């Protein structure tokens, strides 16, 4: 009788151990699955915002902000409109309850005139919604260029976007700002012939 009880106890212990192991494995698999889903959506969003910045920069590179800046920077039909159209179905959150701790989204467009071998001159620095400012200095833009390159013009488009979690995973909290969003910034820089410095005419 004692032998039967020992076998029963051992069998019960093995079943309990298997149940604990299964619970641990399922928990780990669920953690990995949710992480894959969340990071997959985040990465897809990042790529979409990056593509929108590139689209806007490509369109801006064939426009002329010098002759008609009010058209170039107009949010309703200028370069910002092109960027917003390229972002769809994503939308920018341009109004925040507390901009000091939860900065709003924005599009920042800068135009530079670059004389060969010199620090670029920033001609325009436009925050479309007035929430952010460019993260580039003219010296940082110049460091990306070949000093021996000829005179040129440049346009940069920076998009500040805040991502809201799909699954609201608690271990993603350290990456969030005060508004519960994960902020990131993307940019694209393209040549802009309209901003190229022109030779100074002789008297």
C-alpha cells in the first residue's frame, strides 16, 4: 500500500512540476510574442514616418523657397501638406496638454545655402506647428558635406512623431514620455538648387 502511495505521490509531483514548467514556458512565449508585435508595429511606424520625410524632401528639392516662401512652407498646399499626405494614415499630434513635459509632434523645414569649404548659412528655419525646433546646427550640416564639393543648397525636413503603444506593455514605460508616448525624430536632407549661393557680381 505504501508503495502505491509513493508512486501516486511521485506521479502527482511530476504533474505539478510539468504544470509549473508549462506555465513558465507559456509566459515566456507570450512575452516574446507581445514584444514582437509591439516592436513590429513601432518599426513599421518609424519606416512610414521616414518615408514621409524623404517624400517631402524630394518634392521640396525641386521647389523654390526663395522666390515664394509663403507657398513653399504653407501647411495647406506647400511642402508640409506633401509630408502630411505621405504620412497617412498616421497623423501628427500637434496639440498637447503640457508641451513642457510632453512635446507635441511637428514638422521642421530648414533651407541652407552652402558655399564650398564654408559653414552652411541657414536661410530658413520653419516649425510648421510651432512645437519644435531643428536639432541641426549649420556646423553639423557642414560636417556631413565634402569640403571640396562645389556650392550647393540643401533642404532638411525633420519630423517629430510620438508613438502610442498598441499593447501598452508595462516594461516599455521607461521609453515613454510624460504623456505615455514614445517619441522619435526622423529627418531627410536633399540638395536644393534654388538655395545655391550665386556669385557676387563685379561692379
